[in-house]
């Protein structure tokens, strides 16, 4: 095995993508013959397809335990990081289906289009996670994004959904243009689209002042495109409106899997493709991180709508994740890269679990004619449904970073990475701003436990959703107490970048 990996002539590492593509097409055709509005057959088929993809990914992990493997003339890479993130995406999409089914069924939105678009967006995430070329990055990004644009507009009779979809589409097209422009400039400077070759050319050219200026100019546009997909300041303007305007199941999807894919895109393009420009993009990420943490946490305080509050919370959390991503290089060496990138990866996984649980609770408490999306809707929840109040409290504590939940350990890991990289001022500012952010999370807990309920809130009997939601909340508690196993998996995944 050479240091850069092995080029495979068989396509076993890409088998999950192939299976998902074939399965999604089959479900799309089979749905034409499903007459029952509940679509139980296609729903079960989608879950079985996700389980099969997860099993196949685990099989690939066992067959390729070490190293990196390149397929399709270097366009596709299979490694431990890709396998781990794909498993997280399968889990997020599967849980989203469980949480969303009753909500969509009651509103007449459980159509074949939802399942098909969701599966094809997952395929885009997987391609993006394994991208090893600018071509594959753009292919995966657009496949994922176009499906999400359509899903936001799923409720065609809703003006707010249509408005959110238009904003998302227009701003998404603008960000894709910025990303393409940056990639074209880097391609013009290096003459290659494959990320490892880009890294080699950039390393040779970085010594020249003229070449470096041209590369940094392209890097600015690349980081801008990445910042939009992550939803960090100042490219965050779409997040609150899309989170609020989209149907809650679609908001749940947008807030979880695509964030994982955007993180993978940032790692592939910056860490794998442009490591020689690390001093430049680290400074950019530092500015984006502190602005996102500040604006997200401060603005969330003023929100009375839970979906908008969680939207601004997402902006702040992406800022925390960037603390790890910008801490890999310290004074010209990469000794801190494993700790920094594993902390950032761990934070992304925990964030996905937290946000799925938060929006899942809103879906579970909603029913026909009632949308649980305002702070007032959770008032006195403990007196009506103590178990759900307890689960929501765990999720809020984890989002706030309060021990012994997983969110505390995730924040601690990225703070330690930032301090190890001599970004002490950044870590101190992030800690202070996280204390500000704790206010609006604890306000939710206060409403649930100390306020009188406004009216009785009936809850539908959903055994599967209740079981998954309970596991979701308790998992955050367990990972907060014993995070070592997941942290070790994250360290192993980034060790071979």
C-alpha cells in the first residue's frame, strides 16, 4: 500500500451508494402502485433499504480496515471517516422517518415524493462524504441540495413553505456559484481536479508570493461556499427562515444529515485538498467561528418560536464545531490534528443526535390542527407528560453543554483542542458566549417544570416514535457519562486523513 492509498478496480467500497441508488429508484416506481394513504409498504421498504446500506457499510469497514481506497479514477475515496459519517447519516434519516410518519400522514403529506427525495438527498450526502475531486464534491452537493429545495416546498398549499423554498433555492444557487468560482480558480492554478493532486501542486506553489495570492483568492470563495452549507455567519441568512418555513419533518432532515455532509466536504477540501494553505483558512474559520457563536447565541434569546430558536442555536453550534476544525495546525506542525479533528467530528455526531431529538420531540407533541413550535406550547409539560419533559430536559441540557450530558463533553473537547492550538482567546470567548446561550435552553426547562399548563395537550399513541425518542434522549445521557468509545472511533477515523 502506498502512502496515498490504493486504487481499486472493483467497486466494493461504493456498494452502499449503488444499493441506495437502485433501491431508491425501485421504491419510487413501486410507490406508483401503492393505493393506501399510509404507505406502510414503501415506508418499511425505505427502512429496510437503510438497514441494508448500513450493513453493507459495516461489511466494507471489515473488508477494508486500514488505509484509503480510491475508485472511479480517483473521484471517490473510501476510508474510515467516510464509513463512520455514512453510518451516522443512515441513522439520522431512519430516525427522521420514524418521527415524521404520523405527522405527515395527518396532514396528507406522506407521499412517495417525500420518501424518494429523502433517499436521493441521502445519496447526495454519501457522494459528498466520499468526494475526492472537485467534480464529485459538486455532484454530491447539488444532488443533496436540489432534493432538499423540493422537500422544503413539499406542502404546496402553504405560502410560508413556498417562500422558504424560494429563499433556500436562490441563496443555495448563489453559494454554489461562489464555491464553483473558487474551485475553478484553484483548478486554474493547479491544473487538476483531484484533491490529493491539488494538495501536491499547492504545496509546491505556496512558496511563490504571486501563486499564493492567487490560491488564497480562490480559497476565499471556497470557504464562503462551505460556510453557507454549514450555515455560519455571515452566510447564515437562510437558516432561520428555512427552519421556520419548512414542514417540521423537513427541518429535522436539513438540520442533521446535510450538516454531517457539509462537515465532510470541509474536511475533504481544506484538510485533504489545501493543507498548505492551512494558516490562511484557519484565520478565516476563526473569524467565522466567533461571529457564529456570538450571533447565534445572542439572537436566539429573543426568539419565541422553537424552530427559529433552534435555527440560531444551529448557527452557534457550527461555530463551536469550527473551533476543532481550525485547531489542527499549531505553529506550522500537524501534531494536534488528530485531537482537533476528532473533537470536531465528535461534536458533529453529538450535534446530529441532539438536533434530531429536539425536532423529534416537536413532531411527537404535534397533532392534527396543532403545531408544537412555540415556547408557550411547552408550558407545564411536566405536569401533563413527565417522561417527555424529562427527555426534552436532557436534550436541552446537552445543547447547552451541561454535564453529565454528551453536549458537555463535546464542547469540552473542542475547547481543549482550541487551547492546545494556542487559540486561548477564542476558547475563552466561546465559553463566555456558551453561558449566554445556556439561558434560552434553560428557559425551555423552566417553562416545562415551573409554569402552569395553558391547556391539556393530547399526545398520539406512537409506540415506535416513543421508543426511538426515549432511546434518543437517554443516548445523550449515556454518551455524556461514557464518551470514550465514540471518541476513540472518531480518533481512528481522522488518524488516516
